[in-house]
């Protein structure tokens, strides 16, 4: 039992059977066996939301909730996803660590765990080997996939390029501890504000519930919607072999990740909203950071991608005209 709970503190302390070679993992079908003891913190996070009826609400707590959501969402989309997973830009080691630390505060496991599973997703998208394939249904692609034994461990064989950074390995190993420290720090902040600035109307318990619990839960499910809803609803502007779709609403709540069909057609670009009308807040912030010298070597969308989009639109137009001439609706 002690060894089991140690796995919560140090996720690398226990070697699991799920740590397979890439070849073995590619043959493994989905695992529907939920590890109920292991996901107790995830369950408690949902239950803790009910505490909003006890702590009340203040404008400060709500704005803190939104701000902390936005900052961590940016860290996830920009640095967990576009930087670690796809290497679409470069940055310094201090900036890398700061934003990966912020991303780890999101309670979405460690940066290497996140990156490894996302890379597998791109290799086997919407097949039985995809960790969160949409072909397994909404529930599994949204939350079921990470509640099981198979996807608990960090797949080290696919993120060897990042293992040379001990600080990133440390973040991955002790991600749960970092989340607990984050929650405690927010509680202390609320407690101090209640004493120093009582006109804000907040307190330690209130800021903990709104600023951490509610904010984190919204952040987790918004991110998970890209695995589930972005493979079910939206436009397909590019022909891909998967079910990825572009979704404006998801792009807004995830700061640009909703242009999922674009991303699956070409994942090598920093920008996921390929066109000016496709809102991609993460890209705008990264561009601003590049002007300040915080990041560099931003990878653009190649012209051939725009040419492919034009060909796709022309093909759709021809099909519509053909059906119209034939009297087919």
C-alpha cells in the first residue's frame, strides 16, 4: 500500500507493465479497466466543486479563476503541445522550465507524460492503437483513456529527446506534488488577501475553490474536448485519414487548439489557425514573445499547405456542381 501511494508522489517510482516498447504498444488494444484507487484525486476534484455553495463567490475570485485558467491553458497549448510534442519553435532553458512548470500546475500529469501520449496519438490517430481514439466512443476518448493502467506511465521510449533535461524529468516525476503546492499557495494567497484587502471579499477557502478547483476542472475538460469533440463536430478543411475537425468554439476556449483538422494535416507549424480568420490566441502570444526574444525559430505554414487547401475546396465545389446538375441534393 505504501508503494502504491508513493506512485502518486513520484510517478516514476513504480515500473508498470504499461511501459512497453513502441512495437508492443502499437499492438495493444484499449484498456477499459478503470483504476479507481489511483484516480481518487480526479474524483475528489469534481466533488470539491460543490464547495462553491459553501464559500460563496466574489468578483475577485471569478477573475482569478479566469486568469489562472488562461495562463495555464497557454502553457499547455504552447509549451506542452506546440513546443515539447512538435518542436515548432525554440526557446531558452529558463523560459522552457518556467512555462513547463506552469503547465504542470494544470493537473494534466507531467510534461513528458503529456507529450509522449500526444505523439502516440499522432502516430496512430483514430485507430485502435491511438491512446484516445475517437473510434472508441466519446467517453473513452474524453476521459476513459487516462483512467486505466495502460496509459498511466510515461512512455519514455518516445520522448528520449527530452530526457536529457533533468529539470523536465523532475517536473514529470513530481507533477502531483507540484499541483498540491499550487493549491496550497492559492489558499494562502486568499487568506492573506482577506486580511490585507478585505474589500475584495475573498478568503482562503473561496480562492482555493474558485481559483484552483473550478479553474483546474474547466481547464482539464476543455483540453480533453480536443481529444473527443474535435473528432466529432466541426469542419474538415483538409483531407486527412482521421476524424479531426476544425471547431471555432473549441478554438476559443483552448486558445487555438480547436483548429484540429489543420493541425492533423500539418503538425509542424507553430500556427494552428492557418488563416487570418481562424482565431489562434496561443500563436499571437508566441509571436509577441518572439519579438521580445523569449522564443525564436517559429515554424510557418508552408505554401504547399495552402495549395492543398485550395485543391480541396475546388474538389468540393466540383462535387456540389456535379450533384446540382444531376438533380441530386
